[in-house]
């Protein structure tokens, strides 16, 4: 006899008393865990942005934002925030997607710089309708402005010009 055949016979004898498990029709539903979410995502995102930029970006608990590059004095930033610079141009990003807002803002900054304008106002909104994730455009606008070399500083606008829903932007002179 063949050894493979002997093994098969031995296996069948060993399994002679074994009965197959009954199949159960019940399916146990597993609860899906919610996706992980950072508790302090906004603060962490701003901290990383702050470290990656050549400047000082600060967001106050009240939602006010300030950014200035080295060489821009604290006094200049303070004057900008008080609305003491003449706003020569403005753009309202309400209702735009992130991509549309980026393109429109970039075009406005480039055009203002080419025209030799010193200050513009960007209305990004407060993000009240953005849901639990918080404002989308507000943080995106801050990130974009801080990355562009043409921008020397920006700060939240005065209450009459939009408050935390808008920023004054100080541009580099040509």
C-alpha cells in the first residue's frame, strides 16, 4: 500500500465521529467605530503652519488672527488692525469653493501688487455655516496669505469691516 493512502485511511478513522458544525443564519453586526478625529485639529494645524512659515501667525481665542513677517513692526500690525491703512481693493470669497477662493484671492493679490496698492481687505466669512469642522475659508485664506511673499502682514478687520470674518492685508511695495 501507498503511504499517502495509509494516511488518508488513518485520517478518515480519526474523523469518523466528528460532526460538522451547524451553520447559523444569524449575522452578528459589528459596530463601526467612528473615524479618529483630532481633538484640537484647528490649533494643531495653526501650530504646524506657524512653524513652517517665516513669520508669526497668532489666532486669539476670540477668533482674531494676526500675521507679520520679520521686519514688520508690532506697531504697524496694530495700525493695520485698527483700520488706519487705506483699503484700496477688496474681495469677497463668500459662496466660493476652496479652489475658486484660492484662484480669486491669488489673482486679487497679484493685481493689487502690480497696481502698487498697499492694503486690501479679504472677506472670507466667519464659517458659521461650515458645520462642526469650523470655518474652512478663514483658515485656508490665512494659510495662503502667510505663504505668499507679496504679503507682509494681515490681521482681522475692525468690526465695521467684517471683524473676524475678514482680514486686512498689507502688501509688499513693488
